[in-house]
């Protein structure tokens, strides 16, 4: 299939993936059946609180858009509106959603931590803006614009010597002259999409400054889960140290998903080449890395391959991409006797959806789902 004269699906050593763009997405449907309640709550059963997070809600809204599943998109949005934003979630009265909802210590159900998570807020704003365009629904566009304005007002700070940077949340990440940051919270494609659709705001500067952060904090080509800004420069995070693991794996994913024509895409990929080189050497991604030395330990779970598959594809590494495809079949099939884990399946959907040609992002950060061209 072609779109704009270019092959849409990702080609690898086994040929171009054949995707039925107007047909079902079985892995997505399985995910929805397992993790999304009829009322639109996305549940993480792997924790005792059976929590729902703004992250989970935002990712499922994105997958529903890729699957052309407006019914699921709407019910997930409605649950988010009423339970994470207290009903204050329309274009004229928008509140950043709480990041965590679940079973509280007293056994009741509700918001467990009211602090918003800025990465999830970015994803929700992006999902709404793209849904407004792709489904031609003005209300989505208006809400996405209003939410983005709140993110810019409450979760973006100006770091002396750098400029605009996204805080992980509005509260609790600045202590004295140390500001804690999370590199995985800022996908390049989302920042480009917001900059394109909103024609203003901090989004282009955030993209440029995030690349500076990734380069500065990845001396051996591995990125950390968390970082800090201290005395005019990027530094090791005071709480988690130089650990790169389950948060950081998304940085490789976002780098792999960025349009190759974006001028920041190639330097971003080059900054995190260490993971590709390590997988080439050992055949597996390390579960954890001390990024200041490049020393890795353990073997990453199957879900890491979901995050890394688009990254290998973007680097043109057909050998590692073929390895990823093999591991992703195992992830999709599940482990007998073991319940599927929410985060594992999320990374799997992002990765397989991209390399199977179900979606891509263009240089302006616009989502290009396969159904958009084929189903009309």
C-alpha cells in the first residue's frame, strides 16, 4: 500500500508487512477485552490497587484512533473526564487529570494521587487534536487545544540557561536549584504535532531542548529513566541515579517512531545508539543500564522488544528487527499460566502497530493511520 507515493508498511528482511487496514486489529481487540472495562476505565491488574492511570487512558485513546474505533475512544475519554478530571474536562473548563485512580488503603475507590502526569496529558491533548482532524469532530479539537494550553501554563517551566522544559507534573519536581526531569515524557512526534496544530506555544522549543537533554544524559548511547537540571546543566537524577530501565525504554520507541524527514530525528537516534549496539553484541537488551558507564545487567522482558522494534527499523537494522519480530510473536501469544501485564501489552501494541504499518507520524507530527487512506 502507498500513501503520498511512499510505501506505508515497514519493510524488513522478510518483506513488506501486509496489513488489512480496513480490517480488525486482533492484538488491539484482545487488549481492549482484557484491560478496558465497559465504562471506559483502563485497568492495570498487575498492582494490588488495580489502578487506572492517565497514562493508560491516553494510550488506549491513541490505539483506538489507530484502530478507527471511535466508540472505545469516546468511552475512555468519558471515564477520564468524570473520574480523573472531576467532570471539568471541556473546552471552556478543563482541568489536568489526576494521574492515579484505584483502590485506596481504606478500601474505597477513587483518586489516589491528584498530581497530573504531564506525559499522559500530552498524549491526551495530541489524541484529541488528531481525532478532531481524522474524524472531523470540532469538539475534540477544541478540548485538545484547551488541554494543551493548560499543560503549557502549569507543567512547563523555564530553566535558566536552557529555556522551556516539561516538568513531569505541576507539583513536586523542583527542590531548591534541582529540577527533576523524565526523558521518556517528551515524544518528538507529539511535540511536532502540537506545534503544527496550535501554531504557537513552547512545543518547538521543548523538542529542541529535549534533544539536548537526551544527548547530554546518554554518554554511552543509553538514556536514563530520570535526569535533573542543576546549576545550568543536565545532571544525574538525585533520587534514581543513572539508572536506565522501564521508563527509559520508551525513549528508544519514540525515537524510532519519529519521521525520518524531521531534522531532529537522526541526531536523536544517534544519541541512543548504545541499545542497538548492545543487542547486536549480546542478542538481548539489558533490563537495566548504568548510563554513565554503559554497564548493563539482566535481560529485558519481552515487552522491551515492542519498544525497540521501530527503533531498529529506523536505524535500518534488519537483523535486530527480525529478532524483535520473533520475540513479539511470543509476547502476543502470552505465557501459559501467567496473566498478561498491562505495560507489556502497551509496548507491544506500539511496536507491532508501527512495524506492521498500521500507523506512522509525518514530519509535522500528524498521525497517519493506515485506515485513513484505504478505507475511504
